[in-house]
C-alpha cells in the first residue's frame, strides 16, 4: 500500500469520514459503505498466542474475545493518543487502516481523503500523531473535533450547541456560523466509562457476594440507564457462587447515571453564558445530543428542565448516535474547500 499506482485517476478517489472514539470507532465512505468496530487493537503475546489466534493482529470484538492471548490497546482512552508509548500510536494507525479496509473496494489503489473526527481534547494534543498515523494510506487529511463533525452532519451550523456524550469524554461545541475555535469547545472527562466505574463500585458495596465484571456492568447500563424516575425497577441477573440470581440495581443505576450530570450542566451553562448575550436564547433552544450516552433515558427531559431555569431550552438527540460523527465527517470531506486539506 505504499506507492500509489500511476493509473490511479481522480475518479478513484475515495472520501471517508472517520470517527475515532474511545470505545467505538466508525467509518462512513462515499461509496455508501459504513462500518464500525470497538476501538480495541490486540497483538498476540507470544508465538503460542500467535498460533492460537491465527492472525498478526486483532480488532474490536474479536480482540476482546481473545484478550487473554493478546496485548490489548484502547489507544484513545481519555481522549488522548497516549504520549510515550509507540504502541498506542501504532494501534491508532492500525485501527484506521482496519477501518479503511472495511469500506475499501478490494482493488485498493484508490486515493483516500480522510476527515477524522476525534474527541476535542486529543484534537488539541495530538494532531501530529494522527497525521503520522494516516500518512501511509491516505493522500489528504483534515482533523476535526467530533462534536463539530456531528454538527456539520445534522446541518446545525449556526446557533447550536452539540454535546457528544462518549465513553471517555463528553465534548461540547458551540456552532455560530463559522468553523468553531477552541473557545467554542469544552471537554469533560466524566462520561460513559465513568458511569461504569461508579456503578461497579456501588454494586460491589451493596452486593459483595455478587460476581460481575466491568463488561457486564456496561451491558447493564446500556440496557437500563436512566436519569430522573423509572416506572419499573431495574433488575438484572448476576451470579452468586455460580448461581444466577436476580438483583435489584435501580438505586445504583440512578446514582451512577446521575454522577455525570453536574459537569454536563455546568459546562453547558458556562459555554452559553460566555457567548454573545443576544444569541444565548437561540443556542439554548437548539441543544443537540450525540454519542452513546445520548441514549440515557430521561436525559433530554432532565436537561430541558435544569437548563430551562435559565431560559427556554430545547434538547434533541441525533438520529444515528453510532454513525453521526462519521457521517458528518464524510459530509465535510465532500464539501470542504481544497485549502482546508492537509496533503500528506
Ligand atoms: N443506551 C445507553 N445508555 C447509556 N450509555 C450508553 C448506551 N448505549 C451506549 N452507551 C455508552 O456510550 C458510550 C459509547 O459512546 P460512543 O460510541 O459515542 O463513545 P466513543 O466515541 O467511543 O467515546 P469518546 O467520544 O469518548 O471517544 C459507552 O460508554 C457506552 O456504554
Ligand atoms: Mg465519540
């Protein structure tokens, strides 16, 4: 995949939008293909594991399944491509290569132009690492913050606030009719992973005899998350001494989900308050939630009520939280003027 074939013509250019997430990464290409993987990259630990897994490298769910044989990397944890470890950088590169291979036609000599959406924090920190990561298999790159990609995708370019609630970070971005600058953005580090940790701790306290791990906790959350009230108790099956047993986890679920709310409300109010006063109402009336965390039941109502104390508030959720970022990045790739691209 090093030298581009001389026969390559402009028609063969493949535009892709990539959403590099802490827990899931998605790609959307202009040939209509869309794919996503869990953001795990794993290398076999030794020659035995290499023989067992039968591949030089595994991704996503397959990597998770074989985790005991692998050195596992989740390279965007906390929204930063971690400094110092060459392996994390390599993992990002391989993840991007893998995503592209999922949408690329089998004859892969087409030129690729990629718009990559990253959590806002890593946007600040590590553009260089990203550039290195994609240089090998794409000819041009543009890096954007993920909430900006989401905003672009839903056409919310003016007077809107996007809140992207992911695994590692909650990213905020105010849109006001221009490309957003750093002041228009915020990142908070208490997001989906944090809810999982909280829920884990609360349940360990209440049910010390129950046998569960973080993976199970995340599944419970994805099925039963809520803020506010629910009309039915949350009950899940967790083994106790090997016997599947029903546990009521309503209170713990509520406390865990509630734990990310104060920072979200505070950042929202702060971002809006420092914006031009004449437009504050308009922005409060156009809040868009994206990312997996946007699926928490009761969240829209909670935010409308709490932020509503400052003036009329309207909150909605993007249609497709899984591909919202990648689709938006693809739209950008299609419409962006030439001078924005970084040639690689
Ligand atoms: N129904 C749900 N209720 C609550 N949380 C959910 C639900 N579905 C998914 N999630 C959580 O959303 C998070 C994943 O969201 P998303 O794919 O947007 O994150 P990401 O892009 O990988 O992370 P980041 O943007 O922080 O890098 C995970 O923590 C996941 O458990
Ligand atoms: Mg994300």
